[in-house]
C-alpha cells in the first residue's frame, strides 16, 4: 500500500500459539497444493503443535524447527499481525534442510513469505551446519515456485520426487 511500511519477523513456535493461528489456517485456499488438512479446532492444532515441538517426535537424524511469521505494517490496525508459519526439517546426515511455509491468503503477494523464508535460512545457518536447502513443490503451485526462484533455488537433480513434486534446491548456505 502506498506510503505504508511493512516489516517481517519470525518467532520460534511455542505451545499457546495455536489460538493465534487457528482462524488463519482455516482458509481452504491454503491447502490447494498441500497434503495436510485444515485444523478442526484450536485444541487439535495445539495437539499438532505439541507433537511437532516434542524433540522425541523427530527421527534421530532429523531436527524439526518451526516459527510463527509476524508482519508489521504502518497501515494496519493493529500494526502487528500474525500471518503464518515457516518450518524447517534438518537432515543431520546430509547437512540439508527441507523448508516449508504457509502464509494466510489475506496477506499474499506482498513479499511476506519471501522475507520469512530468507529470515529462516539466516537463523538456520547460525546454529546448524546445513549446506543446502530443499523445497518440494507441486508443479502447479506457481506462487511457491516464484518464491523459491526469487531466493535463488534451482531445480535439483533429485527432481521430481516420487509424488511428482518439483524439488528445488539451494546449495550455497555455507560458503
Ligand atoms: C506460497 C506462499 C507461501 C506465498 O506467499 P506470499 O506471501 O504471497 O509470497 P510473496 O508475497 O513473498 O511472493 C508472492 C508475490 O509477491 C510479490 N512480491 C515479492 N516481494 C514483494 C515485495 N517486497 N513487495 C510486494 N510484492 C512482493 C512477488 O512478485 C510475488 O508475486 P508473483 O507470485 O506474482 O510473482 C502462499 O501462497 C501460501 O501460503 N500458499 C499456501 C501454502 C503453500 O502452498 N505453501 C508452499 C508449499 S510448497
């Protein structure tokens, strides 16, 4: 919006965030290209988060990290709004991270997901020796493909995966 300023930040997901995310994650448009289902209640989303946040849920060679995406705009009321989530699955053996992201449709097309994924990659390389990042994307998911291409991902030699997703990769996380 003209004259308005938008900034994006990410915060580690914690128990209690389900109530902030539930209404956002109810929008059917989010799930057009995803395998996961819409949450049915705040309680069900809380349980999903509890599983994701429990370190014992991940296989021994994986780490699961999740963040809330928050955007601030001078033209919004309230200025600070929770807009989605970003997720990283670290494969320790391959020093590789698989990224995923959801932004609520109301906030699409403003560069929020691009910035949030960029912030997540910055956070990841601070604490984890990951060399490459991958994203598995339905070939019809134009928005997601545009996003990873903007961030320098290219189609990987692992592509397509067995479900027909295009595998995008960026191999320059640690130079
Ligand atoms: C994929 C998804 C995360 C993209 O979210 P988004 O916030 O709209 O993405 P961005 O705004 O960063 O980029 C999208 C558009 O914004 C534009 N944009 C990028 N930076 C911008 C900026 N600073 N200002 C304004 N617009 C900008 C881009 O040009 C892009 O437009 P285009 O798609 O016409 O090329 C979102 O559509 C989504 O959550 N989809 C459902 C879940 C999903 O499919 N996740 C991916 C699974 S692989």
